[in-house]
C-alpha cells in the first residue's frame, strides 16, 4: 500500500452560482460523503488538489483534514473538469470505512518489453484492458496492477486477468471475468490500400486532363 497523501479543506457555505467567485479565488468546491459523515460542502485549494489528484487518482487513499480537525481517510471519487479550459470545477470525496472492503477501479500498466515487438518486430502490443475493478480493504488498496509482457514473443500471444498477479488480500471484484484478455500481440499490417489511395489523385488528374483538353478544343473550334 502506498503512503496516503494529504488535503486540507474548509467548510463551504457558498453554493449555486456563487461558487464562480470561489473558483476565481483559487479554490474548488467539493462535497464530502460516505462512512460516518453527513454530506458536507467543502472548499479546497485548487493547486493542492491538482497535485494530489495527479498522484492519487481514484485509487489512492488521501488524508483529509477539515477545518484543522483530525484527518480521515478518503478517496477522490470524481473530479469534474471543464472540457474547454481544463480547469477544475468540482470534486467528490468519499470517506471510507477502514474495516469494510471497497470495490475500486484501478489502472493496469504493462511493464517490460515484448520480444515480438522489440526484437522480432513482427507485431504490436495491444492493451485490451486499461483498468480493472478489485475488492479489498482500503488499507490494502494498490495504486495499480502491473502485467509483465516480456514473455510475449509470437503473434496472438496474450495475457489474461487470471495471469496478472494480485497483491495479498486483493481480489477481482464480483462479476469480473478472470479469463478476460488484458494484452495481446497483434500482427503488423502492411496496408496496400494506402499506396492505392496515394496514387488515386494522380490517376484522377490524368483522367481529367483529356477532358480539359477536349473542352479547350471545342472552345477553339467554336471561335
């Protein structure tokens, strides 16, 4: 388990359209909910939240201190971002019960070099699954799962979820199929149609040339 990160927040009374002023002042409106806590409106420093989010994502425990009180373990469940400006708009923080298992979606990261790609150069590595849902206690949450691709040496070689090592006390979530394919080697494709498409304009120009010449001849004949 990775070391928890820290966030400091204050209770927020500003709501609705007035949160625009909050954002202009360098803070992000947020909501805290979950285990043993009443839903509480918060304000968090934007820059600090951005830094913590980049390290924590949705699967890393964070120590949240509210108005200088005792820290509590939370997960950043959701972060709303303006698609036009990339500015943070709102954050959802979930207070966890350290004695109760969670279902969390975490990233899957390939590690190593696949010989079929780097040495034999006969294929490309295709990642079918980028995340997977797991179940565990909050204190056992891994930041990610890694899949070693160094044994993939032939076309159609692949690795299934059942072959991805799980940390101790971590299991695949209910309903996740262990036979799902995570990564595979796909054949390199030489697309001959690309050459045909590149040649098509030349053929079109050649086809248009006589027509243009014929039009000029007709015009000359008319005159």
